[in-house]
C-alpha cells in the first residue's frame, strides 16, 4: 500500500513502522521505505537545497562534522503515481517508491540529477569490532556535464567528467567532497572516510600474467615483470616480479639482498677510496595485454626519478623527494587482445614506487557522477540547486559556514624559509627587504625553533631565540607581521604531551609502533586527538599560555592530515588514526582530522582576541574548513616545471570546492640536487623556474614564498641576476598596487560568498572551449592570468574566452575573444589580460599594507562596454566588518557617454579618509604600453559625494 497525501497536508507523526513502498511526511521533508527495506529521507532547506539520507534506519545518521546548517524548508509535498515529491520555488526532489531512485529538477524544471538506483549500495563492514557500511551512489549515467571542485588534487585534472579522484588526505592532496556541475547543482558528499569519485573500484597493482621459466633444468612459474637492478651500467640482479610494489615502508622488506649488497659495497668503496657511488637503477619491463578495449587508467606512486614508456614512447617522467612520494596519473588507449610493452625506469635512492591500474568502465559509467566511500553509518549527501557555479559555492557555504574575512595584510607578500635558524637570521631577512624597498607584509618562523628534544613544548631554544617577544616587537616596528608554526605533534615526555595523555587525548598507537621521527637521533612522537571539545580546549590553552602572549599574528598549522610518520601504508594510517577519545575507527574519520583541529584553534583565537581577525594556514582541510578562518596551501610540492603546472588546476578546483584562500610554495618546496648544489649548468633553469612560479604567485589568493635551499628571499635569490631582480620586484610592486582591487575581491568571499581565483568555466560556461582549460584562470572578475610553465618558453598559447574582448596588460592591445593567440612571454613577464568592460582600482606603491596612502587611488577603466566595480574598504584587521564598519564606493563606466561615475560613498569605518585623490585612466586597446604603468588622464579630490567624470 502507498500513502498519498495532498500538498497542503499537515505534518504527520507515525508511531507504526513504514511498510515497503510507503511514504510519510516529516518536518521539512519525507521518508520513503523502498521494497528492499531501505529508508530514503529527503529534507528541504529554505534556499532550495536538499539533504538525502539512505539507510535501514535513517536515524542512525551521525552528526555531520562538515555541515552546520539544519533543514528549515517548508516544501510542498505530494505522493502519487509511484513517486513522492518535495517542491519549492528553487526545485523539486522526487523519490520513486519502489526502489528509492532519486531525481532532482531545477527551478525551471530542468533535470539536475537522475540516480541509477541499481548502483546504490550499503554494505556492512567491521571496523574495530564496530559495524559500519561501505556506501555508493551514482547519478547521470552518460552525462556530458562539466564537473569541478573536490578539493586539491595535483594530477592536472580540471573537468572531472571521465576522471577518477581518490579523496584521501595527504601532504599534497586535500579532500573536500563537494562537486559542482555545469548542469546547475552542487553535491556535498557527507562522509569522512576515503572516497572514490568516478570509478568506485580502488585501483589495483598492475600484475602481469605469470610466465613459465626454464633455466638449467629448473622449470617454474614466475612474475610477469622482468626486473633488472643496476649499479651504474652494471647489471647486479635480474629477476621476475609479479608487480612493481615498493610502495610503503613495510614493502622495503622485499628489496633483493643482492641489490642491497652491491650498493653497500659501492658505498664502502667510496668511503675507503673516495670514489663517487654510481647511481642505482631498476628497470621493469613487461607485456600487458588488455582484456577490454578503451581508456585504461594508471597511477604511478613514486619518488626519486622515474620514466614510464609504452611501446617505447615516453608517457610519464617525474621526480619527487623520497620522503614524500605521491601519485602521477596517465592513460593509455588500448585494444583488447593487443599487447603493449611497458617499461618503468626508476632511480630508487631509498625511495618508493608502485604501479596501479584500472580497466575501462562502460562509457555510461565512465561519464557519470559516482561517489563510493569506505565507511559510514548511512548514505548522506546534500544537493544544492544552483543556476550558476557561484550560486553553488554560496550554497555550499550556507551549509558548511561562511568564510570570515582575512586581515588585509594577509594579501600582501609573505616570506618564509625552511627554516630561519635564529632570531637574528629572521630579523636580518626582514631588514633586507625594507632596505631594498621591496614590499613585504609577513615573515614566517617555520618549525624547530624549540629545543631538539621538546617538540610540543611551544617554547623557544634560548640559545637561538634569546628573546622571542622582542623578535616579534621588532617585526612589528618594521611595519610587518609574523606567523609561527605550531604542530599537533608531541614528544610524550613534554609537559604538554603528558597533560594530553593523562586525559586520553594522545594517539597511543604511533608510540606502540615504536616510530621515530627524523630529528636528531629520532624521537618517539605522536599527535593529539582533536575529536572532543575538551581535547581541543587543552591544546588551545597550551598555546594561549605560551605563544599567544608573545604577540604572533598568524598561526601555521602543519602536518594536519595528520602525517605523523611518512610512508606508512594507508592501512597502517587508518589503524593508528582510531580516535582514543571517542573510539571511532580511523578508517571512518580518515579525512576529517584537519577540520576539528582548525576549528579548535580558531575558536580559541576568537575568544582570546575578540577584536582581531584570526589567520590560520593549514596544510590540509576538509569540508567546512573555510569557516575556521583557515587558508590552505598545496603542501611540500617539488620544484619542477610539471609541479608548477599542476598547482593551477589544484588551486582552482579547491576554490570551486568553496575554500577561497589558498597558496603554494613559490619555487616548490623540495629541490633537486642539481639546484640545491647550485650547479652552474642548472642555475639558469632554477632561476627561471622560480621567476615563473613567482609570477603565478603574484596572482594567487595569498602571495607566499617558501622552500628548502637555495634561499628564496628576493634580495638573495636574484642578487646576481639584474633582470630577474627587476622581474621579481616588478611583481612585488604590481601586487601591492592592485591591493584595492584584490582586497575588494577578498571581501566578496565573505559578503557575497565569492571566489578569488576562478576557472574560466565559472564566467564563460557557454563557451565549451574553456571547460577543460587547466592553465589559465580569472583572478577576480577582470584579470585573466596565463602562467608560463615550460623552461625557455618565450611565448605561450592563450585562449581568450568568447563573450568578451581582452586587453593585453603588457602592451595595452585589444584582442577579440573566442580565439587562441600566441602571447609574448619574455622570462621577466607573464601573459596577463584584462576583460574589456572592467574597472580595476589600484593604489600607490607602498612597502606594506600598514602604510598610510591617504586612500589615494588610480581607477583603471578598460573600455569596450559598460563596466562597474564597487570598491570595498575597512579598518583591515579588526572585526568591525561584522557590525557594518566598512565603506563602499560605486564605480560605473558608461561606454556610450565615455563617462566614469563615482557614486556616493556608503558606510564608514574607523580611520576612513574623509578626502582622497582619485585619478582615472581609460584603456581603449590601442596598444599604449603596460596598462598598470599608465598615468592618470584626470584627477579629482573625492569627498564621498557622487561625481561624474567625462573622459574625452
């Protein structure tokens, strides 16, 4: 029997069980019981979003860590013709009464999501003696929509349609399970475990068919890979192996003794004779004969140098530091029954490697929306109907929390190093910037400022940092800010570690495993457990009592995946991550650690300093992390051209996933020996790589240089290269001149749920040519940025989206949209374009955001169509913006009248300049040189009253 209710029916409360095929109305929604015995609950929100929960008993759903909003909608309800329906002005959710299939329509009746109910699964799994469930859903089989978001993933994936993404926290991967579609919706998958988007099957090691071997009378079956181990040119071992698998620490036991002995002998020879050790190589070759035609997906997990060839054609070549291996994706289009010869050539250098593979999916499944998670109590997800991608991001933040405003100084330049060894060294670097008149706002003290054996004490080594409070005061006296690195890591013998352990808030399993870190002789260590409010309060109180009184301005929270021991297997990480305070298995909360950790610190900062905007920089994040005043960065990436390119799509998709403030280590964190040894043959490439990365950094949400040796400080790295110095200094100064524009765009992330860096599809969705572009983006609404990511490139192809004309910021020339051009890219300049019909306000050159400019502005108008921009200003560091203490100045360009209208100023804030000079430049595309160097053609004194400025 099915129960049909009129749309105007009052809310019903049933005390009897719901039968198969029945539906009942509940507060804000409905519950359908499927023929299979599952409950499908749909709840509505006032903004048109829906929450969908599927389980044997939907009341088993756990409280969300990500979502803080509660269902508050009053949808119209109806059940007839085999469907139950919830409708509002923004859209409709329908559930089929037999199998629970969900279909969602937008406000104009357009189809958004259509579930493949047969793919839905809830499979029991046992974790730590508890019952959890592996879950999966699939929608829109055979879709051609564009799909974006999901956090930060450095595999050069832009449009995820047809791609596979594993959501698993890592040093360089950030899992934010929010997907945004060009079809007009966002989908937030509310699950804390490892999740596969795309192919629901985890990739498997590529095991080649075994071969029958016969040698000297011995016959047997051996692995399908031929593995040759070399020392220099000498082959020291050849054997057959089933798979390429030295992936984790425990896998090193498979390393052959003969190869180890050869290296040890060579090392001994070096020690006694002074000869250099010859490089070690392993070359795997094998024949892979696919059983299925189509696009085969591969993932190479590796560190050190590696090259992959297929039928002698190079398909991948990469390098990564050995303590931080990660995946690189590649694909091969193969025909069933037709073999391909694979070769993997690797220099181990005590590193890690594994090759994984997945067969093609059927085309309809390959191009679908699919989420599959390892552990949850229910299927739980949220659907945000959204006519634009901006609306989808706004809907995500309504569910998970707004992004508070960052202090204005956060958008200046940051200098960091791994690491400043002493107080004097840090202050000398800041002084060098000031003496060179190179703008800077923030300097960073990275890890290991404490005594060697006291990690977690939140204290300073007095020999190296004799007066940290004075160090902070000196930084402030230099009109700068300082950020301090604070980890969730503790040596158990420290007083802080013992306090946390006494309450059961330190993870015991890393200690039980006997793991040692890399400091000095190696120390036993573990992390605190942030999953209870009491644990977070203790952790914050320890910081409040030690570091906060010293006056630090920003808080760098490193290794928040958490990463307490590099190169453990994922299974070991899950085991060790089981929460000691709550008993929740590590597999079930694998991705969520950075969220409660950041929230605890943010809450503490807001309580301790209620009039100051917090700033947190964290290496990992999760859905909702933006509400914790947190910016994210891309981790310990390698200093390689490929890695520079990979940053672009990684940052853009993290932005689409709702996190507006993001940064990266300019120049890459980890550096190859050929650079760090300052080999003259490679120095030009290193300088060019850093210069190109710096250009990209100037147009990233946060502009921050950091990394291992060679030192990155502008006065140091470019000291012997005048052209490089000119380029770096140019971008320092351009960034600061553009701060009125940048800070207004940043304010929009709070007031309008805006996005700072924008994939081109966000603004030009109708132009399908932009959907897959992964190396260009918009910086705010006006600037099109095209970083250069190839060595010695002096031009690059730039696609100018259709629907606008574009003005070259380096030449002032106008170019039509809808075409690909070859843009000039001398080493010292990056291609940059401005959308015609834009207004970009700029300020005078300053050395920091704290410098008083009197509010003076130059308004750059890029003509060609009507344009508008509303300048935002406030005090810059306090919380007054929450109470309306800010001003807005409308700027409107009338193309037909060739007139700029400066509207009446709205609002005020402490310290607001009552009068200011405003100059105007109109760029008509005639090619008059660099646009932001142009002088104003007309200047007025603006007192807050509306004024019209005809430009003739």
